[in-house]
C-alpha cells in the first residue's frame, strides 16, 4: 500500500509542476511582478489575463486638460497594434522544456512581433543584401510549422508591383531600372491582409537619392504620388529621413490604388531609394490632421524642406505648397502653449535661404514681400521685441528665433514654379508684386521646440 501511495504522490507532483508551467507562469513570475509595479505606478490596470500586451487599455486618469488619453500618446491603446507599436510579445511564446515522458518532445513556437496583426509565417526575402524573415498572411497551422522569429515587413525591390500589407518596404531594384518605376499601394478592406479600414498612408523615406533639380525643377528625375486625396509635391534630390502623410478615402467604402512613381532621364545617375509604407487605420489616434503632408509628434526636433542638405550646391524645389503640422505635446506636465523655431546649426549649407541672392532676411505682412517663396507661421513673433510677422523669406530669419502661440502649431511652405534669374516687375493680377532675382536658394532647416 505504501508503494502505491508513493507512486500516487509522485505522479501528483509531476502533473502539478506541468500545470504550473503552463503558459510560462513560473518563468514569467518575476518579470510579471516587476511589470505590475511599473504599471501601477503609472496608473495602468494590471489584469493578469491581458499580460503582457495591453493593446486597448487606457490610463485610469486622463492627463490634465484632456477629456481622454492624450492624443494617442499611450502606445497600447490601438486595435489592432499599428505603426508605432513596440511592445513585449512574450505572450506568443509557448513554454519550452515542459516535463514529459520519453515520447513527448518540447515544441518551440515562433515569436510573433506585436505588429503582426494576422497569423503569419516567415518567407525569406532580401533587405539590405541579407536574408530576413518577411510577413506573410497564412493560417495558424502554417504559423506553427516554422520556428523562426517573425518580422512584420514585406520587401518589394522591383517596378510595377503591388503592395497590400502594412509595413511594406519598397526598395530600388539592384539591377538596371527603366523609367518610370512605380509601385501601387492597393487599399481594400476586403483583403485579408488589411484587417481594419485604412484612411491614411505614411511614407518614410529611409533612403532617397535621385538626380538633383535644375533651377529648382525636377527635370532629370522625380518622385510623384497619384491616387491620394492629399496633393503631394513632386520631389527629387536627397530626401533621406523625410516623410509624407497621404489621406485616402476609407478603404471600407472606397477601394483605392495609390501609385508611387519614380521617373528619371536616360543617362542620369542611378536613383536609389528605400521607402517604408505604413497603412494607418481609420479612427487611429496617431493619424495626421487633415491636409498635413508632414506631422511631427515630439516636443523637439528638426523640420526641413525637401532636398535641403547641409552641403554646398543643394537647391530648394519649386512648386512646394504644403502644410507642416506639430502635435501639441505635454511639457512639464502641461500642454505646450507656444512653439519656437530657429535655424539649424550647419557646416556647409545654409539653414534658411528661400529667396534673393543672399541680401538678408525678409518678412511679409500686409505689404507682402514674401509672395512667391515663403514660410508662413501664423501668429509668428520675435520673442525679444514682440514684433509680429506671418511670412518669412530671404536668406535668414529676421530674428534668432520665431515663436507662435496659435494652436495647433502649423507652418506652411510655399514656392512658385521658377527661380527668377532676372528681376520681375509687378503686373497685377498675373504678377501681383515684383520679384527679385533668386540665386542658389537652398530651402530651410529649423530646430523646433514646444514650450
């Protein structure tokens, strides 16, 4: 009898241990306690059944001055996890090394990053010359047949292809390219790869180098966007690190094809690009405001016109008419009340040079001297003298910095279709005011800071 009791107790211990190890409860206990402490300190609920991905929770108390959570600042309040998600995905791990018998072997499941909205499996592609796992929508069964770590990216390095997945990278082909070279971003809520209706696309120019403009016009090479509600300007030159937000009709009601097009003349330098394409769902808190081609979501940073470079000979582009918007951030626990900009520190280039031949700063008010190429800052003022100006042009800002208290913070950059090589006399209404000669205008680079 004692022998039977001993066997019974041994089996009970074994199965109790297996049950305790289920879903990694033993291994995750220490991490769980530490995370709960952090979440409690920051006013988050700690529902154990939601650990460790809090996609849909909200802070228990809104920030001061806000009815709801602050402008999508919390990265976990999205459904499904979207463009900016960067959270722990240990939930997707099944416990390894469980106790068992001779015929039982531990199973290792793939680690799916949180951006991976659908069940997926990796398919080798090439990114920067090396094989990487690529997101593919597949069945759950297919997902568990491969033990590689998944990466939520799809890579296209050819012309004439379609993109239907979030976080697609479009890279310039490694072989010779014929003009035009295009990629069609197909948005349709009926596609399995697009779980939520899409209302906006964000393009991140990870790298972007084409032939420079000629007198401000992209003649030898160009990048254009077709099919979006947003009218994006034609750009060329060097635009690595820049971005664009493109509004589109909701893909739930209107399937849309947005075409990205590179054109280049025969004999020009081979263009090179790597563009990340993010599909942003309708209603997401991180969408850019309407009619904002660029949108910055930090209290400090740099904002640059397209093709601005800290290099000699870089030229500003013609026909650049777009809004640059800034999210109102929390500064010292309260909403920022003003934003100030000042020229970037440069070594070879010019941080602000929009019109003229280097004669000095110009500002425009009612008697507008910045009619053709200008940077407009509504409510802009000199923080030292208090003088107000709405438009800025010339070869420098008229002061060390320009501030505005008008929220939401926004700037408008406008250039006309040419860089005059001779003075232009006013002839209203076609030419409302005289224009001066433009010589090697470079655009702008400004440091911004919300206060």
